[in-house]
């Protein structure tokens, strides 16, 4: 399973659940791991390098980094 397929499965899992969650995201540029909210209302940048990790997209988030896990 490729990264994009895994990311799509993870995003669909978040969308199918009734409540939003925190997710651990891996920055594609500097490899930093950062916890972010699954439905952001403003752009979220990596705390280390400033790379865009997530942006709002019609009430949901468009997550740019790799989703490592969904936190409870």
C-alpha cells in the first residue's frame, strides 16, 4: 500500500467518525512529528521548519503531511 493510499484511508477513517480527533502528522520536509487537530480552521505550519502541514478545506482539513496515527 502506497503512502497516498494509506493517507486516503486515514482521512476517510477520520471523516467516518462522528467526532474530530487529534492526529500525529509527520512533516515531509524536516521529519518532525507534530500533533494537530483533524479539522483545522486556519493553516497549520511545522513548528521546526515552517512547512505547511494542514489547511482548512470546506469544514474539513487538507492534511499535507503523512498521518502517523489518530489519537484519542
